[in-house]
C-alpha cells in the first residue's frame, strides 16, 4: 500500500520529491562516525578531510537543488534528470573491494553481515579490517563519488 501511494505521488509530481538535503547530511554523519571508528581502531593516519569537504559540498548542492525543487520553474525535465542521475553518481565503477558486484559507495550489504546494510561500506569495512591502505583508497573513491553527485545536482562551479 505504501509503495503504491509512493508510486502515485512520483507519477503525479511535476518535480520528483527527492530529499537530497537529508541524504547529504546523513552521509556527513556517516563520515564523522567512520572517522571516530578509525580513531578507536588507532588508524590515525587516515585523512578524512577531503571526504568531509566533499560531503559538505554535496550538502550545499542539495540545498541549492531543494530551492529549485520548491520554486519549480524553468525546464523541469532537466531538474528531474539531475535528481535521478545523482544516485547513479554515487556508484563506484570498480565496485567494493572483494565484491565488485556491489557498486554503491553509500549503502551495501556488509561483507560479513549477510544482507544487513553497511553505510559507506568500502571505508567502514577497511576500518574493521584495520587496513589503512584500503581505507585511504576507499575514502578517495567515496570523495570522488560525492563530488560527482554534487556536480550532478548543481553543475555550476
């Protein structure tokens, strides 16, 4: 019933009702939590600054897009296209380490949790494994995905 109502709402909307502001803020909290986990695991060499900066840029782009969603003027098809493509921008073409078939940088089933979701899985699973090199590499992948998503939402420099 809920999914049916959501489908009707999406089909009838001039502008897709995606809330990237809340999503972007949640991603920022995921990165902050991963930074604390890395510190607890004594992986102090990891630099989270670029990922946090990219997440902050995604929040800014999401706020600008939200204002465009509310105003709903101009070419709405371009706005809807950018809203749809933003989720695709969060995909890593290479996939997750040891599981290339899972390509989303924000959510994926955990490597050892069955189908339970893990947030920023590449980073968090590397921290759990105490693999600082892989964690640093996955932070770079996450940063690139967030920058792509921000640019997809708001292509203006």
